[in-house]
C-alpha cells in the first residue's frame, strides 16, 4: 500500500522531512512529521501537511530471554511462551474484526495445508528449471503461473513468471525487465502510483518522470503526452496502474498505448508494466471492464496473492514475455538452475496456498466474490453520503474514499489508510454489510463529538474527490 514518504524519481525530495529520532528517543505515541505534499490532482498542488506515523514497536515488543539451566525440568518457559502466543492470537482476532483500510482478504481456511508446515519448502532459482535442492514446490508454482498466463491471454510457450514475496517485488521485477530491455529508457509513472515504483527508480538509478493525475486518481494522458514529447529521443518504460493505492483508480491502458503510438513510438520503443496489485485479479470478472491482456503491447503484469485471493503470508505473481527474460537471466552452477528472480530463496509454501485457492474457487468463485465486493462498496458509499459525509467510489473499484476521521485512535482502531484529508475503506470478500454497519455506527457517533457546536459541518475535500462528491456547505 502506498504511504509514508515518497521521494521524487529524479532524486529531489518531495519536501523537507524532519529526521527521525533514534529508537530509544521515540515516544510511545504516534510520531508526527511535517512534509510537503506534491500530490497529484488538478494542478499538482503542493501543501505542507503532517504525517502521523505509527507507534514505536520497541515500546511493546516481546523480549527474547536466555533459558535458565533448569528450564527443561520445570517447563515454565514453554508455559510462558504458550501464554504469550495465546494473548497474541486473541489480539489477532480483535484486529481482524476491526480491519477495513488495507486490501487484504482475511476470509480463508487453509487447515488442509497444516500437514506441510514441518517442511522447509524453498523454490530457489528459476521456477521452470529444477535445482539440486529437492524440497520445492515448482510443480504447484508453474501450475499457478499457467492459470494467470491464461487469464491474461499469453500462451504457455510465450510467457515467463514466478511467485514473488509481495506486490512490491513484482513491480521491482517488472521495471527491472523494462530497464534491461531499454537501458537508456525513461520511467513514466503517475503521481498516485504505488511507492514501490519510485523505489525501483531509485534502486536502478533510472531517470523517472512523474505524470499528473485526474481527480479520480487516474493518469492524466494529456500530461503524459506532454512529458513524452519532452523526451521523445529515449525509449519509454511506463507503469500503468490497474487500481491506484489510495483511490482505486484504473489507468486507461488503451489510451496510454494510443498516446504512445500517436506520438510515434513503435511497439519496440516502449515497455509497459501493469501494476495490478489488487484489481488486476478483480477486473477480469467485472462486466464491461477494459481488458488487461498480452494481446496488447504490454511487457509485464503483477498482482498480489495475499490481497484479493487471500493468503496467510504476503506473496504475488509476476508474468512477463519469455523473450524479455533472457536479458537478465544468468546460469548458476551452484543451484543447477538460473538466476532470473529478484530474490534467491523463495517461499515454497506460497505457491501451494495459491494453487489450493485457485482450485477451490476457480473463475466462477472469483466472479461471485468480485460482485459481492462491488455491491458492498456501493452500499458503504451510499451510507456515507446519506450521513452527509463526502465520499467517492471509482468505477470498477471497491475502494471507498471519504473524509479523514479527526481521531487518530479511531483510525488505528479500524486500521484505516489515510493520505492528507482523506481516508479509505477497501471492501474485500471478508467485509460484510454487518461489518460496514458496525463501522458506520461508530463513525457517526464519533463524528458527532468531533464538532463542538453540535452542528456537523462536513470539511471540504473537493480538491481530493471532486466537487460532486464533497458534502461541505459550499458544495452540498
């Protein structure tokens, strides 16, 4: 998820940021930093705002202590650890109950896979070339990759991919492939792209251009055209968001391609990476939604496995064209395999979890869950607006954006993701109407106490979600 402090791709900061104190000096409560927000939106406005960071974990961590000589006899240590874990489990149940702000599907049951936890399953090396390490799950990994390649219309003999450790790794790999194909290419990414895209630019020392966005969060192709023309002599490496982090906006892939072509870029002069972290797996099951497909001139697609699919550990899927992967692959004798991935050792359990879910749900199961998410997202947006709370829901999205609650404790309780004056709820398969009502009832009650005169006056967030969605006095 996007958040924190982003740096401009060209190395300039997005604003002056106060340096963090050392861990022992950090307060137990939230830490506030002041930064300049060079956010997107109309006009690319800049404003100084406060960023509230989470609490210092050093204040509540579980210390590791050395065993006493007689611990094996008394068993007190085992009893203590069991007590700590039991309390931790109760906290997980409570935090799951009040989780709304991050795109994780918490509705899953992998009890059948508990029998595999005793094995160190490691898919080190290339997914398609077995290494000398025999405790792996490549047979499951390639099965999952075949499923996604078929979803995005790329033949088995034309694709390469792997199960990543998270969506960020998928983005890092996709941009790395683009950079290897075009070593002198310029990276173009909208201002509302995930922070991992700008991290990739810094890591790879790539020249990067930030493109403005529309009020919806979608890339502004007029600004994209202008900036392409300024660098027409260099290849373009373009990130297309299949659902932005904060607003859930879907970039118009067809318009991005058309813009490149109209300027004169041939298909062998640009590389498009599609960041589909959440919606990349939802959009194929939305009626009349534009298609993300390798039948179009794109280079790679990545999605997260722990988001819409639902997985107990972070993971993801990265698919690219087979012709591109040779640009960065190296044979490794020690592995008897190839080095083609970002990481060396890779979680061998994750492909099995994904394989298990894909087999249980299939295309029809995912389609039903997508329809449920979109339906419940509209329900939440309508309830917010009925209460005079400014709210926006992009088409094709289950991310409901609304005015930021004034109470940081309320934000932490519901684990809301916030940016500037707005917050959002990401409606996932585990988010029921009952849970949304529970949240709304608390929000309405809290909100009435945030306005001391007893008359609720909605703040103006038109600059963030548009005048038509704002419920302040000026725009209602």
